[in-house]
C-alpha cells in the first residue's frame, strides 16, 4: 500500500479520515449498545435473584421462625428445605441476636457456619440488606446474599440470612460479554471492508484529479479525466477538463505575444521585466539574467521584490499612481537601480508593471568608499580623544593636586595628542603609501620599554571595561630598528581593537618574542573573534567584518590597512590568527637584519 502524500493510510488523506470516522461511528454504536445490553441483563438477573431470595427469606420467617420454637428451628428449616424448590441454589440460615447461627439448611444437624458480614450486621440493626456480589475466600464461589430481620413486638428477635450461588448468573453474563465482543470484532471487520469501498468511491476520482493537476502544473496541458457520474465529483471532473482546455489556449496566446516582444527586448543593454496586473511575469530579456546573475527568471512580482528585499508596498503604489518609482537593491555583488512604471489597458485600467534594471555597482562602490572614509576617520580620531578625555576628567576630579600624578597624566595626554596628529597626517598621506612617497624615521627601539609605554597608554580603556591588560616583557634588552611614531600607531590600533571587541572581565595579553630572523610583538584577546571567510580581507582598506557592530564600537576597517602599510614599509609583516568566539591573536613581525634608512 502507498503511504506517501496520497497514501491510503495517510491520516492526511480524505479516504483515511472517512474510514476512520465510519469505523469510529460503528464502534461507538456497538460499544454503547453492548454496554447497555450487558448492564440491563446484569440488572435484570440481579433483581430477579433479589426478589427470589426475599421471597425465600419471608417463607423461612413465616413457616419456621414464627411457627416453631427456637429448639425446633433446625427441624422446621430442614423440612422447609425439603419442600422448597430452591434448595440446590439458595442456602437458608437463622441467626440469633448474638450473631450465632442457630439453624441452617447446610451441614444438617452438625456445626453451623458463622456469618459476620455486612448483610447480617445490617439486619441485626433492623434493616434488610441485599449484597449483589461477594466471594467466598476459601472456595472462591461467588454468592448473592440477603439478610432480613425477624421482628417480634417491634424488636429484632432473629435474622433470616439467605445466600445464593451466583456463579451461573455471572458466567452467563461473561458469556454474553464474550459474544458481544466477538460480534463487535466481526462488525468492525465487515465495516472496515465496506468503509474502504465507500471511501474509495469518493476519493478515487479526487486522487485521479490530483494526479492530473500535478501533471498539468508540470506543463503537460493535454490532460483530461473521464466523467463517470453527474454528481458533484462528475461536475468537478468536467470543470477540470474545461480549465485544462482554457489554460492550454491561453498559454498558447501568451507564448505568441511573448515571442514578439522578445525580439525587441533581446538586444537591449538594460534589463526589462514586465508583470501583469496579477503579478505574473510576462516578459524578461536576457539582460535581466545577466544583471541578476541567474540562469532563468521564475519569480512572480511578489517573489521578485521579496527575494531582493524591495518594499512590499511598491505594487500597490503602482496601482494608485502613474509615476515611475525608483528603488535600489543588491543582487549578489551588483547594485541594481530598478525603475517601476505602471502600464494601462486600452480602457485606462491598471494592467501591470514594467521594471527597468540598470547596473549602478560602480557608482555605489564610489559612494560607499566616500561614506566609509568619513566614518573611519571619525573612529580613528575617537580612540585617542577618549584617552585624552579620560585622563583630563581624572585631573579635573582632583588628581591635578597630586603633582606627580598630574604630570604623568599630562604626559599621556600629550602623547595622545601626538597620536592624533600622526593619524591625521597618515590619513592625508595614505595615497602616498601606494606611490612610495612616505619617508620613515628609523631609530633603535628597546622592545620592552616601547611596549610598556603603549600598554600604559591603553590601560585606562581596559579598566573602563573591567578588563585585565597584561604585559609579559623580555626582561632583557632587545632592540628593533623602526619608526617609533608609526609603530606606536600600529600597536595602539591593535591593542585598542582587542579592548573594544572583548567582553567585560576578559583578559588581553601583550608580549614580545623572537627567533633567529624576527622579533615579534603579539597581542592576544578572548573576544568575539573573526570568521575564516573574513580573515583574508581584514587588512583591506575600509573593510569591516561586521559593519553594524564595527560602527557601534567605532571600527572603520582603515586602521588595519594603515598598520599593514606601515609594517610592509618596515620590511616586516602583520599576521592574524582567530576563531569565532575564541578570540584573536595579532602578531607584528620585525626583521632582525633591518637596516636604518634615511
């Protein structure tokens, strides 16, 4: 059996639901009727037994308890038992007010069984009691019990206790129950077969229509179905045949018109799309495929604007105005300008939209470079300004009274002002790096003291974020030949980036190391990290890993580009190792054989 989209036993199919409802209805009716029969039968049998035992107890009371003396109860009861037709099924007993059995139809003249159950206790209290079902713990026999008080002058004198073996009654009820269960099972089986046949007469034509509709959607327009009846299913089949015929004719006419326009549109350099009033694509020239970077245009109007993030209300705007609407969007790596213009039918009714696409990628790139240049300049100036402001505020808060501290802070402020001067000069002369017009002033720099000086300048920024900035020195004299101001700019850029892109409470480490060819200065953080896709591009000018986050934190993508240019001019390099959410390690490499240049 199938069990897929149109499977027989798929609970999503109409056939399965019809069969399930049909079987459920039959099961409910059978269960309710069977339960009613069983309950009614059991109630009738129990009421009959109760009446039989009540009459039996009344006869014992009238013919024995109220006729004989107590000493003659046993003789009278045995005589009554011999004359009674219920001797084989009902046991009779006479019990005194002490709860002792003084006469019984069981055991003849021997010892009598004593009864201390709820029926006897209730009868001793003056109330007759009937128990529908009780089981003898020794023999396992099921009994129905009845106890009735014998009143003499309004006082309970004796209790007539009758007990009937009900095994036959309950076994009969059980047999009836088994018969009903078997009947329900047979009815369920027959109903399943009939339900399947019934459901198939309804769902069979529907499944055929679904299969034909699927083939029709795949472009096989010569689809027809046989009409077997004049009912609703037959009418649906006729409607499908008519729809298929009309669809085939309509698509044929549309194909002819499309071929005419394709000849005109084929040689246009701009992309042209045409949608009808329902949003379906009518025309699409080859320039559209080239601009959008696709092999085939399959979207309707809503699919087109949703795919490229265009305002969803543009189609409604077109229906309410005859003006052209221009919207820009990205299609892969191309920046497209789209002009939406409505066109009208011969009755001046809105008939659709024509979209003309133009490639504005180069213009967008130049505009973005201009905007990012301004943003990056702002970021690079913000970092030293923050340091200057922080130390100035500390002085204003009272540190100026401590001359030694004040002088130290003023020295740092002065250094930061120098850094801003270097930054402005570097930005103005950035193009000169490409033309080899930048001259570096080399000097012999002690690595430990140089790093300590730069770490100290950035420590307040780390403390503001509750970060720990750790410097591990060589603890011996190691020198490099470099332009102090330029290298200061590089290391400060790297350290401040580590502070910005690391969470509060994190640790940033700075340390030097060396081998036979290089002296290296390493900066490592445990911040947000850089993805593998972004690593090869982080030294590009104006490139930012995460534009939104970088802009919020002051990043521009220019700092590392400047740092790379500076390191290249020193004959060294700058490298990066990083994983997302694992942190970043930046390393500046200084060659040991670097000679002083003038």
